[in-house]
C-alpha cells in the first residue's frame, strides 16, 4: 500500500481514534434521515440462514456480570486502503457474545446476510490483486441478532446503551475512510454489501431511488435529473453534460451494466432497467444515505444486495463473483471517476 504522507497521517490518526474507543454524543452522531424512503434487508427478505452459528467467544469483551462497558474498537474490523473504494459488510457478523442482549425491538430484523463478510473480504482481495491498491474495508463482526450496522443508533443497538460506542466507532471509521479518499484522490465510492432472498435472482443496486422512479422512461429520468437526488449525486454533478441520468443508472457503463456484462443479472441494468410492479427491490439503507453524496461529501454510495445462488452460496461462487465485481468496480472507478490506480 503506497499512501501519501498526508494520507498515512490521516490513517494513523484514524487508527488511534478507533482504538481509543471514540465516544461521541448520540445527539451529535445521529443524523436525521426521516425524509428518505429507503430499504435494505427488511423483514422476511434475507436468505435462508443455514445452520445456526455457534456462539463465538468475543475477544476483549467482559464476561457476564462485569460492568457493562464494551470495547468499541473490537467489533468493527476496519482496515484503510489507498483505493478510492470502501466496502462495508454490515450484516455478515458472526459473533454472538452472551453479554450482549439479543435485539428484540419491534420489527427489528435479526437475520444475517449469509456469507457477505467473506464475500466482502474476497472483493477487497480481488480488487487489490487487480489494481495494486487495496480498498478500505469495514466489517461489523457482531451478528445482526446483537447489532445492526445499517440502522440508526436506537434500532441498531436495540436500545442497549453499551453498544452505542460500537455504533459510533463503526460509522466514525467509515467517515474516516471517506476523508482519506477526500485527501487523495478526492473522489470515490462506498459499496454497502448485503444479501437478499427476493424471488428474482439478481443483484439489486440501490441508489436511493424508488422502483417507481426507475420505471420512468430514460427521457423522463433525464428531464427530471433523477440522479441529482440519488446516492451518487456528486457523480451526477461531476458528469453533468457528459452522461445522462439514465446512462448513469442503467447504461452500459453504469455499475449495473458492467455487472451484467460480467455475466450476473442486475437491476437497474441495460436489460433490466427497473423492478416491475410487484417485484421486491431494496433501493438503499441507512449507510447509503449517511455515507453517500446525497448527504454531502466526496464519496458516492451504492447498496449492492446480492442474491444467494451462484453469487454467495459457495466459496467457489463467492470467489468467482468477487473477482468479477472487483473488475467491474475498477472499470467503474476508472471510467466514471477518472481514477488511475
Ligand atoms: Zn443486509
């Protein structure tokens, strides 16, 4: 990894901040997202879980009966890279410590997105092998039973206050990775990686645009400038006049177009421009809102909801898909952001 001196300084500062259990007041850390309608891995929509995960001892966690303070630095696994790409795996955590209560808030989803932690690691490895630059990687190690890293703080923690520093540290790490991109090369992309179990086996790319918006014609999308109110708002501004809204969302050079060309079904994409009426579709979640450019800043965000079979079911399929997605992301960053590895 060849970081500039400035970037290395930022990375060191970030690492210290995370290790030092960054605790920020809830009121400061919580953003108001009430105006957005978004969806990611909502109830009943994740994949079969397979065999239940065995309880796994959590390193650095007090045993039951000790004062309920948790080490915020333990549960988000964070590595910073020099590529302008951040991969987040919020629902692939395997740790289920006994001293953290299960979330039981009303309508809370507690089912993991199976194998997405491993998939995220393979994407990062493949991207580095291809480009020589490693993406930043933020993994929530806790099972979704205990903590949801794609929700606002109350739902994320199930109201269990000792988890709040974990939430704060995880999002602070993503913020720091975004700042690192802001230092060099200035623009980049967050991918929030999930898994779905919808009826149609395809990758669902979420830009915070509803299915009904995506069902509009290309000319209407372009006339409305729909991408200007999406999670790739900054990219739309950068490419204004050069690439239309529809092309950015579902043209051959869109992320869906590149994924489709690599052999995987995706929506939106050139051959599947929008979910049909009645089809389930996730258009983005908390992370896509908070860490994408709709909320400001230099990084766009796209939520990728992966179907199970052929994509993340077996180690071989994960490895193959990770390689294809890493190649698509490298092309996307080169073509749309002008990134040169
Ligand atoms: Zn998910």
